[in-house]
C-alpha cells in the first residue's frame, strides 16, 4: 500500500526534515509540525518549490503540550483530507549522570521521548481507529537495545520504553488494517548526534534518512537502520561486556 498523506512530528530539522524531503520527492502530501513554525514554513517553501504537485501543511506544535497534540493532528488531517501514516519523530537528547544535580534534563528527556511520544501515538491511533486504517511509525533508537551509561541513561531508557510501546501495539493490532512500525536508528549525523558514540559508526544524514524511509515504506514491524552495521550490533549488544558498552556510548 502506498501511503500518500504523511504526518511527521519534529519535522523542522534533522531526521524529520530529511524524511520530509525524501517523501516529498516521492510525491507524497505532507503534514509537518514542530515547535519552530518559521523553520517549517521555510521547509514548506523548499518542498513545494522542488515538487509543485504536492501539498504541504504545517503547524507549530510542542509535543510536551499533550492537550494540543490531538487538536493539531486533527487540524492537519482535515487540511490534507486524511492521514494514512503518522511518524512520531519529535525527540530530544538532553541528559546528565543521575544524581549530579541536573534532574531537569533527564526528566525532560523522559517526558518528550516517551510520554509525549505516547500522546502522539494516542492521537494517531484515534484517527486510524476511526477510519479503520493507517500506519503508525515510532522513531526509537538503537540505544533502546541496551541501557547506556552516564549521560545517556535517561535517553536510552526513554527509547527502550518507546520500543516496548511499539512492540505492544504491533502485537495488539496484528491482522488489522492498522500497521505499527518501530524504527531504531543507529548513529546518524545530526545536530543532536554530534557527540554520539564512535565517529566511525556515524552515518551521513542522507544515507541514514534514506535507510529510515526505505524501512518505513516496507512497513516492517521493527527495523535497525542503517542495516550495516546496526543489524549486527542489535544481535550482539545485549551480550557485550560493560567495558565495551562504555566505549560505544
């Protein structure tokens, strides 16, 4: 099935903007939301200029405003004339070692990456259940596979929760017209990943986004991207000694 009306949260930069460009090139209509409306409007002008046959709707949305999430999703659905894929992409990478006086950074990460992602999933599935079809995509992380130490602990825990949510929903909705996909990217070059892991493992943004879009289009239940080396890392990471995990983190 070709999903022609796609909503992406956190679409003003990084992976979200990259996916918007890829889907626009495929001729899809887009609903884009993020906190920075000015950046979304610039992106909309770019996409329509390059692909004049598509529709691009934009809205400002802070996903931590949980009451606003279903309202904005409903407005974007109405403007596009429906939604058949929602990509829950908005996230942050703050974090500090627990107990060092920066609890606010860890709580913000846990809230945005898990609680607010759940709010987005609630809004998307309400639309999909009403129309009895749709594709929910959760952008998690390879850090969900094993808890990472230090300043990444809260981040990896929040993404582990998101991956577990995706697994639960995929099981619940199996055999129905609603599909759930969890994407677990490895290190992809964005502003948020500048300090992420071993530099040799960091994929260029275009390669990383292309691998994400390809996995989304295949509507896999779960995908680790880019395939190399992250499918292998997915298998071995739970069994690596702590000393290796510290270096990877």
